[in-house]
C-alpha cells in the first residue's frame, strides 16, 4: 500500500487582528492546509480534540501566558508542533520555550513570513514522517496477524496459537524454543505486533552473531571514551526498544559472565552504559528464543539458574515442520505465492506429484529450508507449474531423510556405519569411538555389507 499523506491541520492563536490575518494568509498559501484561527488561549485549548498538526502560538495573549498555553497543548497533544510567534526577541525566553517543548521560536519582524513558511514546511515533514511510520506500523501489524504470519492448521500449530493468544494479553516474558528454521523471530514479531506495544519499537538482537566482547555495549550502550573506539555516546538495544519489545534470539549462546549483568538489568529495569554512572530507566517487554534446551544448559553449568527462571515466562515450543502434517503444503503454497508476486512470475502452481514429493521429505532445516526449496523450484519450472523434477533438496537430505525410509534395524545400522566412515575418511578407530562400539564390530559389519553387496 502506498503512503497517502493526510491534510495538515493548522491552528493560529493570535489576538492581534492584523497579525492574525497575516499568519492565516501565510498558512493558507498551501491549499492542502486546513486553518483555524483563535484569539485567545482558552478557545484553542477547547479545540485540541481536533488534533492539529501545527499550532502557531502568540506568546503574549490576553487570557493566558505563552508558557501556560504551551504546557496545556503538550499535555493534551504531545505530538503537535508548536511554533511560538513573539514580539520579544529574547534569547533566554526562546531557549526556555524550546526546552519545554516548542518546535520553533519566531520573532515578529520583516522576516516573519519567510521564517514561518520554512518552519511550517519543516514541521509538516516531521508530521508526514510520523504519519508514514504510523501507517507502516499498522501494515506491519496486519502482516504479523497470527493467521497471516504463522501458516498452518495442524494440531501442533494450533497449540502454539492458543499460547500466543494468552501471551499478547500481558507483558509477561515469552521464551520461544524450537529447531533452527522453525520461525522463532516470526513468532516474536507476531506477539509484539498483536500487543498493546505494537506502535512502539521491536528490536531484535541475535546474541550468537555478536562477538562476546561487544555484546555488553550492544545491549546496554556506552559513553564517549568508555573504551578505544568509543568516539561518542551510543544507546544500547534496551534503550532503543524503550516502550516496545526486545527480542533476544539465541539467548543460550550468551557468555555466563554477562548473564549476571543481564539478570540485574531485567530485575531493576534500569541499566548503566559502559563507562557511565547514570542509571537509565527503561520499559521493555522481553522475548527470548533458543534452539538449545536451557534446562540442560543450567544442569551443565552453562546457563544461570536464576536467569533461566526469570526468562521462562510463557514457554512456547515451535514444532518442527516434519510434525505438522499437511501444513507443509499450506506453507509451500503461501511461500510460492509471495515469491511469485515479488518477482512478477505470474500464478505458479504445484503439480500433484510435486506435492507428494514435498510431503515425503523430512526438512531438517524446517520452514527456512522449505522456503529455499520452493523459491528454487519456482525459478526452474516451465509453464508456471512446479513438477517433481523441479524440486531439489540439498545434501542434508542424505543425512536427515533416511530415517523416513522403511528399513530393518540391521539395514539402518549398515547405513549409519557407512555414513560415518565416509564422513571420517574410513578411520575405523575414530568411527568406533563416535558410535561407541568396538572396532571388531565395525569390521564384522563391513564384511557383511560386502558379502551382501550393500
């Protein structure tokens, strides 16, 4: 959807009839402006429910001071841009008003017309940007409605929907687990954009992708000069997410020493930037994800028990794609339609034989792998229909798919031993160690395989 700007509503608050006409004339030079004029502060305040984008405010009014009117405007309409127009060329007054929320300060002189035009135009850009961001957030919110972002009808995914419906009602922490490629970040975004925080930032941090020596600065920020290369103050991800949601992906990869600092920050809801003494308050909802079993990590001493319980919240376990029955075809068709539209391929379908092949595969890479398979097939197919031969699974199929074949335990054993021998250059001693069996057993199996032509 293209962004369509809304008309700009401007209030003029001025008791001088001559200046009132001048300011109105300047504001109405653009026919897209909807202008209203008020001769005193109280009348302006009474109409703030109309949500003007810009207000030009005379600093000297008969009923209220400029400070009082500005305070009332910012209290009721904090997003409104207030341009103070005053006969006083007082630098101290100007600085004070800008500090308490005025957008600009203009003196009444021969340059008023040009300065006011520039100020209104700049304020309009600010308003238009906020409107565009708001519209984009609404569109993103629609995109991440559960039924649109998480495709599926299987019992396994319906259980996830039930938990997500509970998660969006409060600010409780949510811990998302599942194999790589199951869509943990998609679920995190769905939680955020369906919650009361949806109009505020969603900040995702992949802990595994950040070097250990940089994670603290990335999360909590730093002050200028805190370390070599810290040339300016920098906000961390927790400050960036203030009012919204922070998503800590692969939380199980965090160094155990930093886990103690994260625990304190979460408990206190305040942080200290590296090199700083000032406590910075923040308000964020925390979502975490990992492909690891954190309970096992706690037992093994790799994850703090107190942090584990602090982050547990509502546990949401995403099922692997192989456990989602015919969701595979629903997701495949959704991915195909999206890819086809983005690349102007027209309507592309999947033949019955190709569907059967898709259903038989085990998808060790889950939805991420299915996306790759479908996009390649869409490019390779002829006549806008994906055939069985257009579907190509990567080399992981040989390692992950064989368990779906119907074989005897003995045949499986042969296949496992052959796989490990190929992988480790026929090093029998190493393979025996990895499979926890004796060398003689491997030699015996090799002889049987050779005798049977396997």
